[in-house]
């Protein structure tokens, strides 16, 4: 993402999410960076529909609405997988994707597998990925 585009989107978040605390706005900006870099690496034809109003980003791929939730095992809040099903119905999504965001080059770890099992991620999400942000690598788990 170019710096000017990042600055414009950051300003949009600051203006539209004025009701959020500084730390919540920072989380939104990180969510935005993750989304745009994921789209660059996965499929640049994905159309971003909404990233401002929800923790789940809404995209469209070949006319099909999908949701993407980015999750960092180190920093993200606890997960309620039942929310994904309600969100899917409320926003008329055909799929919801779960994306672990990682910063280092480690392969799929037992922490990911344990998290998937403990939180029933494989039941509630249609696709699961590990996205190595700095290496720009996406590994499909499901």
C-alpha cells in the first residue's frame, strides 16, 4: 500500500470512527493494513466493501459477498465463534474466512491447531488461512 493511500484511509478511519478511543482507532488501522496486504497477496480482484463498521471485513469476490476476520494470537481479543454465524446472516455473506496474521516465518504451529480446536474455528469459518504479513505468504489451512 502506498503511503498516500494509507494516509487517506487512516484519516477516513479517524474521521468516521471519532467515537472510538485512540487504541481502538489504532486497531482499525492495523485491520485495514492487514486487509489491504492480504488482498494484494491473495487476489487483487477482491473488492473491499466495508472495513470501518465491523471487526469482520466485508469483501466481494466474483459477485459473492464474504467476510474476513483477521486474528493475531498474541494481541487479539478472545473469540466468540457464534458471532461469525450471526454476522454472516445479518450481512448476507456466503462465506466467512478466518485469517491468522503472523509476523515471523514459522510454519503452522501447534498453537494454531489448538486454537482452531478450542474455538471451533473450522466449524464456524468456511476458510482458514495463516497469513505471514512480512513474507507476504498465505497458507491455506481449510
